[in-house]
C-alpha cells in the first residue's frame, strides 16, 4: 500500500510517501521554497516526493493529512490533487 502523508500547518508544511511501511520520500516545503517555516499546502513537497519515490498520483492508495486548516480548505486542495490523477 502506498500512502501519501501531508502536513500543512500554519508554520510548517511537508509531505512524505510510505510504500509498504517503508519511508521512500519525505520533504519539508521550506527546503524547496527556501522560506523558513513555510506553511500552507505543500504542493512542491508533494511533487518532489513523487519524483523521489518514482511514483505518479494514480499510484497512491491512501492520503493521510495532518492539518491546521479547516476541512473545506483541504477538500479544495485535494480536488486539485484528484485532477492530477486524471491526467
């Protein structure tokens, strides 16, 4: 099972991918944007995790989210993720 983990906190954000209980990629958004404690939705971290793990969005079985934001905010962001899966 491939799991995409997302944390989109107010002061930090990032993503990781677990493949059969093995961590295959983990990236903090601030490492890509070069903005200390970069919060918000980690679009760039997610893209980098897919690149590192050599996966595509359609390969993901489950998404786990830890969030500072309200569910509607996340739903809007994940709808964009679903659009990526259809490409």
